[in-house]
């Protein structure tokens, strides 16, 4: 079921299995890129899978690929710390990228780059800032696509760096520790451990719910405005 969402080379299980002893560092690099540079990468599902594979081996009967210090708990703490740092550094890079090349980067164009750097993402992220203020950096952390572009937009808008780093750090801690720890504990449940593809699918589904909710609310608001205008 997972290949329906991502190509094989972006499947979280395949990434961890292929990276072997370098799995955590490969994941940290992907998290770094996904949090500020490139949005079409796994995020929530990858963190969840890291937490799960701390307890569960990729191959039945083998030792877990991600395991340090001879302790599952110590491994979890270490992984969450590394992933948090990667997420925050990714945000910082996205912020300064936005300050440097934001305006010429987000412009209408055709092809693949036009889809990746569509100005519509900037507009949506501006909406997050207008609605939630600096807290948008925390809220957006849990929304795929927006998670990447919110840092770029913060840079484009030249948001105060002290405010930016404070809120993005809070979001990074909640996201990296929360999702990874969730995978760690749910991975101990047989139903989850034996149905990894379904578990990842559910994580992806839950992660896009905020976007679905915002879309539905926007449609309702637009419909309500149309009725008011029609009755006027």
C-alpha cells in the first residue's frame, strides 16, 4: 500500500533498510532537507518508522538496525535529539534561503520546478501566519508541504530571527520527539509491527488531515460569503 503514496526509493522502510548502520544519519539528512529545502520527501512517516525500528528489526530474527548504547530508551533519546537538531537546522537553512532568493524562486513557471515552487504555497503559508502568528511555525510543523515552505516564507517576509528560531525550535522538539516516540511505543503492538505498511499509511493520512480541514473550512466560508452576496 505504501508504494501507492511514495516511490520505492522514498519508502521509509526501504530507506532504513538500505542505509543499514547509517540509517539514522541518512534519515537526519532527509529530515534536514524536508524541513527547509525540498518538500517532496517523507517526513512524519519517516520519523514514525525510525521509532518503530528501534524496537523492531527490519528482517525477522535480526537485531534492530537503529540501536545504540545497548539500550532501547537511550537509543530513542539519542535519535530524537539528532532528528530535532536536523529539523531545526533545516528550518534555519530554509529561512536564510528565503531571505536570499525567495522572491525570484517563487514565481509562476511550467514544468516540475513550477510545481515544487508554486507561488500558491507561499500564499497558503502567508495565510497560516495571518491566522496563527508566530505559532504558525509550530502548527505548520505537523502539516506536510507547508512544513517546508513556512520557513522559506518566514525568510522571504524577513521575520525577526529571534522570534523565528524560538518558535521553530519548539515545533522541532514537539514534532521530532512526538512522532518518533509514537512509532517507538506503537511498534511494540503486534498489530502495528506486523502491518507496517498500513501503519505508515495511517500516519500519512493523519498528517494530511489539517490540510483537508483547512480546505473544507475554506470552502464553507466561501459558500457562506456567496450566499450573503446573493441575498444582498
